[in-house]
C-alpha cells in the first residue's frame, strides 16, 4: 500500500478538473449540466467510459424514433407501502424519519404525469441491504431501503423514509460518500431517462466526494441537493425535504389522453 | 435552488446524472425483467451477450434496459412490466399476455445478460431496432445504443443512423445470428471495437 491514494491526491485531481472546466467555459464552451463520463477522480470510471464521442441523433427529423416514446408504468406496478419505507416490515426502522417530496418536470417546466419514480438508499447506519455490501455497519431488519411510486397529475412524488447515513467506500484511503438517496426516473421519452442521487443540505462531506464533484458546474451540483422544507415536515412524525427533478433530453412527440404527458 | 416554478416557457436547467453505483441490484431488478415477450409468442427473439470494459474484462455489475416496438412497429403503451402482488408486497410478475416492450436485466458474475422479447417492427425511416440504455458502477451518465437484428438489416443506406457509420462501427450495432431466434450482442464500453453510443441533443 506504499502508493495508496489519499484524499489529498483526490482533492488535487478534483481541483484540476474544476479549473479545466472553468477554462472551457471562459473560452466559450457550453455549461456542462452532467458529469463527463471520463472523470479520473472517480476511479471506477477509468475503464468504463467510451473514448469516442457519441453519435448525435437529430430527433426533429423522425418523430417515429423508438427513443421518443417511453415505457408505461401503472397502478399494477406499485403497492401502497412502496412509497413508505418505514412501513415495509413488521417493526419500525431505526433512524430519523423524513418525508422527501418534489415534482418531476421536463425542461419546459411541464409535469411528467403518472410516471415511475424508483429510489434506494442505505439505512441510518450507512449500510445497504445488498448482499455484496461489505461495510460492517449494522443491518436494520426493519428497513430495506427501496421505494417506488407514480407521479400524480401535477408531477408530484412523495416518499416517507429514514435519513440515510454516510458510508465509507474504496475509491481512496478514507473515502466517504455523503448521505444520499439514489433515484431512477422515466420521462415521456426514453431519451429523458435519468438515474441520479439526491443529497442533504450542508453535508460536510461534499467537497471530498469525487462522485458529487464529478458535476463540475457549481449551479448544476447544487441542483442535486434537496432543501429543508418545514411545510413538508409532518408534526410529531418526520422532517421534510423538497427536491424537484428536471429531465433533460427531448420529450415525447405524441399525446395520450388522460394518461401520460404531453 | 432545487425548487422550480411551474409552467413558463423558460428552459429549466436539468438535474445532473449520477452513476447507478454498485448496490442497485436489490432495488431496480425485478423478477422476469428479462422476459419481455408474452409466453409462447411466435415472434419471440432472444438477444444475449457480454458487457466489456476498456481492459476487455467482463463487467459484472452493469444494468441494461431494453425498449422496443412490437412486430408491427407499434410502441407499447401498456403498463405491468413489474406487476406487484398487493397482498404479499412482492412481485406478481408479468401476466404473460400483454407486451410492455420494456425489459431490465443485470449482467451476471460473468458479465453476461439476455433478454427475450418480440422481434421489433420497423418505424418511420429506420430499420427495426431495440433501444438500449446502459448503466453501471463507474459510468457517471448512462449510455444509449441500439440493437439491429441481422435479416432486418436495412438495404444499404436504408437506415439514417447506420448509413452514417463506417462499416466497422456499424457492425457494433448489428447482432450476430446464432440460429433458432437467438442473437448475440456484446457491448464494449471502451477501446477496440467500442460500441457506437448515441446522444439525443
């Protein structure tokens, strides 16, 4: 372990990536809303990003593209307790109960209706209920950490859960992930597919985390952080966090009455 | 700011993408995710392959989503891919009758995956294809690609995407014929033989 990668090494790489981004933008390059797939401070990306640029498809030339429609999900695909992660077992999970809610929108601000929102997370101690998870924090027999729901007519989703704990990982020595909830969402078109992570405000681990810092644009990174919303807090029960999700990419060109988005 | 006013013609900045990470398996996977075709349907095809990284090693923790039209080229609008059992809270599975067009499969420990779905029909100006979305630990933003089946292979220059690609690159999007309705489609994330990936600006 003579050459073990330290936080200081990663910090230098993160700073260099940010400086390079600033230079690009000052040189007239567009704002980057998403991480570059080639982001060395996150070591797992090294062998898993394409070297060749993606081929751009001009969707305006063919409204029949498969990618311009989206899989449908409905009431059959979710159960009532799927959106309340505190009620999925016989006992109460340990931890701070939270309500996480927001709207699913496209870039024009239109709600994405009746579409699937999936989420998963570590328990209050920072442990996933995944077989391969090796962090030796305790499992909670009353918490699986998986939720699903459909957005309502205004694009709203809402989960009741437990605030997840931060956890260590092996990117470098003393690497810790800030507490986060994974989200997977669909839009009105497959082109709008999004998998991402929601963070909690004022987490001191933010600057050290190469995954969050892979979003090099300050404003874009801030959009991954929920806001505490006292109006969402439930008296005697849970603290509220609001997090809206805005889907990128061209939307569907078709409409379907009374079901999914325009 | 994470709160956005509704409506308005303004162009809202999008929520950034993040990696799916290593621990999505117990959350996103569902039984029958890879068995999209209605039971016994005569237009069923099996597409399978490996996902490889830039060192040529199989990727054992990739998640693929496959989305495609029915054999007549119609996009399914039916839900029920991950039908639940309200009594047990578990999965009831697909009903074996309806075609949702949506499949989701994790690579296994060897980096191998398969889906059984219906042979896609042609739409618009394109040759028939299945749309694929690739997620993995280490992949900060998902990747799109397409699976074209041989035999459906377009007249040269008959598909707007394939016509733009040089032969060698085009071949990465066409599955290999293995007989009995089975096709091989490997995905190479990086390096030699790198799969053609797509973006939709």
